[in-house]
């Protein structure tokens, strides 16, 4: 959600995996992602039936991974998956508290900053890059992590990490700058993301991470 510091509360909420959805299995997460069906179809190129049950598809694909593949994900991370999952749950708990705070504009803007960091910088570095390498081509998880690791989401991640973003004048979205590639001699390009699309990016990142860390932790037990 985007709002002026002097604006009143607004009814829409950030696109996240709500706390109650983290305790009800994949059905509720699937349902929340279905609200973004046009993005799933057009941006991720995921068709039915998987487009109707993204979280379930990711969980199924983790069940098809070899022991060596999952162990590789565990071994490549210096932080235990259980600790990552705890942090994700703690962050979502804070989001739920903030969402119940009558949408004070200052809290909303703090949500925007922390949510974008967690969804794109923290999870991007901790999980999405590794998943993109591990998951088989054509899988739902591969398509999701590729989307989250490529432009324009990659550019947004870099803009958040390097403080190169701000609100659009009407607070309908964010304007940000980043280099399109890894060549630091090239000039930065301007990007823009509207609130609805950013909500999809955030929801997708949270859903992928929650399912992935849950399945990795199950493997570890």
C-alpha cells in the first residue's frame, strides 16, 4: 500500500501472505494468488491447472526433488532454513499487527520499506537465486524464481538495496532507477511499478519463500 504521510487510512492492503494463511496449508495461499491471475498468466506464462494453485504446485515440485538437490539448498545457506522460516513468520506477524493499526500513514510507509526489503533483497539473496539454479526447467518454481530474479523485479531489488526509489507524485506506485545489467559503466534506467503490480510481486515472493522454507524444513526433520 502506498500513501502520503498526511493521508487518511485506505482500504487496500499490501499484497502479502497473511498470517492466518501461513497456518492453513496451501489452499488459502493458492486462493490469494488467484486474485493476481492475469499476472500469473501473462508474466509467468503459467497455465491452468497450476496457475490456480501456485503454492500447491511448488510444494509438489519440492516433493519431486532428489535428496541431493534439497541438501544442496541447505548446505549452500549459512543460515538454517528453520531460522529463515521463523524470520518470515515473525515478519508476517508484524505485518498483521500493522494492518490492524487503522492504517496510520506512517506505519503504512514503514510497511512499504520493510516489505520491499524482505521480499526482494533478503529473500532474493537468501533463496530465489539458489532455487532458480536448482529447480528443473519448465517447473512452476523455476518460472516464479526466474521472474523474481529478472528485470523489472531485479532492477527493483537493486533500487531498494541502493536507495534509488521514491513514490510517484500521486502515490499510485513507485518510481525507481537501476542498471539493466551488471555493467556498472552503463547509465541507470528509470522504471515504474503501480501498486497492483507491486502487490503481485510481493505476494509471489512471500508465497514462494514460505512454501520453499516449509518444505526444506520438513526435509531436515
